[in-house]
C-alpha cells in the first residue's frame, strides 16, 4: 500500500497530498517519512521558476545520496535537496537564518512547467524526486503563485504523514 504525505501552506490554508515514490527513491522516502512532521518558513525560488520550498536541519543519520534525480522537475514533483554548508553563500545562509548549520535539507514542491535547476554560483543542482502530488495540485499551484506575487513572509510550508 503506497504511503502518502500532506503538504500545506499553513497561512494560506491550502494542502495537497503526495504519494511517496518508494520504488524510485526508497532511501529518500524512508528518511523523509521517519523525520515527519517537518516544517519551516516558505520561500519561492528565484531561478528554478515554479518552486516553493523550505529548508530544515539535516535529519537522516546517513546522507541518502542521489536517487531518482532530476534537473528538470515537472508540475507535482516533490523534491529533496541536500546542501552541505559550503555550497550555500554567506548572504543566502544569513537571509534564511541557517548560517550556524553545517548543511541543510531543502524540501520543495514544483507547481508549474518549465523548471530548470541551474544555479549561477554552482551550476546544475540535481534533486531527488521522492513523491508526486496526486490530490490538490491545482489549488496548491494557485497558492504557490500567490506566494510568488504577494510574498512568502509569514508563510510556513509543512510536511506530515497523510491520515486517510
């Protein structure tokens, strides 16, 4: 039986449900599932295009490594990125309040087309696609677009086990 997670933009009161891709990304799914619930300030991507994400402290006992990677996520992809501390520049870490951490996990959802994970500082940034949104993508896309237009200040992106 597939496992599901609920992803919510808390202030906007909008949620979607994603199915874990346990056959394609078993290590990532297990690490995320065991760490739930997870939440943090929501941010909208500057370069990747149609992405809303949060950054949390590392939670896996061992780094999961790349599995089911992409640099061209599609609408509904739920993606895990692991960034060592040295990969993120000082200004970015200060802006996000993560300057004291040795590294972070970026948990992202992609809600529209034509995304490209290319960072001007470091080049290609592959992420692990570990889930796909199966319910509520349309409403979540509208809310994510509102994060882009109206701002992310005060918004929280949360991930929890889905209760059926």
